[in-house]
C-alpha cells in the first residue's frame, strides 16, 4: 500500500478506477481503533483515502500500541488535515463514500454548519453537496439535545448517522469481536460483502406474532 502526504502535485496521480474509492476520516474522539480496524478490513477491497485530525493522531498513541505512521501505511493515500488543496477537497475528484469513524462532536458540529476550515470537514461537505454517501459514526454518550438536533439536521441533509454501538447476540468473546462488529456494520453500509462478524439468523424458539394472538 502506498501512503502519501497529499500535496497539489499528487492530484496528477493515476487513481485506481477499478475499485471503489472510500475516504476514511478519523477524528479526535475515543474509539480510534474502530477506524483503524476499518482500514484493515478494506485493504485490497477498495481504494482508501485517509484523513486524520491532529487530535486523532494524539489519541492513537494514547489508546493503542500502534504508531501514527503504521496507521497511515494502512491506507492507499493519506492526507494532512490542513491541506485544503488535496484532491479529495474538490467535488471534481470522484469518490464513492466517506466514513468518519470515530466522529467527534466538534467535527460533527462543523460538518452540520458547513464550517469547512480543515480537510476532514471540507471533504464531508463535498460528500453532502455532491450527494455522495456520508457515514458519521458519532462517538459520544450521552447525547445532549443540541447533539441530537445536529444529527437530525445532518440526516435530513443526507448523512447516515451510525454511532459505533455493538450488538451482543453474536456472543462476543473478546474486545476484538466487538470492534469487528462495528467495523462490519460500516462495511455493510458500503455495500461490500464480508464475514468478519456473525450475522443474526433468527431464533427458532421464538413465537411468531400470530402464535401469540392465538394463546
């Protein structure tokens, strides 16, 4: 995989047009491991373009044993967040989807108000204006009324609000199982087949609703 710090010169690179292009943003919220795992799962399946905020870079060193450079090398292309001349900052650069995982409240608020003062927010704004899929994995709890109002506004603007909430019907046996479930749900939203988590198959012992009416 080729990891590049984007400069105006990289816009002349020949991109791989045979694969989906997915922009992955990692912002400054707890749970950066989710975004890192998503990068790992998508490796070789899509062309990935990574944007990390300064806070995300710091949290990677706080919450994981990985170095920032190792995360950058998991992506096909990597951009610094203050480079508003990067290819992904333009609507003329075609990508299929953008995922911000995790998405901080600060980044969500900026996106909701089109306050595009960095590359992460600008690229999300491009996704919205170009009607491309934007998945925001808001990492906060509890949510205030202000948070919920902004999420509603973003949903009405076309974004998919997907907090990284795990399920337990698959009986996770490790933290990795929980991480994989969240990453897998995002991959589902990208329309890519995978088998990194156990899907619900139904409960054969459960009553049908019609059976309950007869009791």
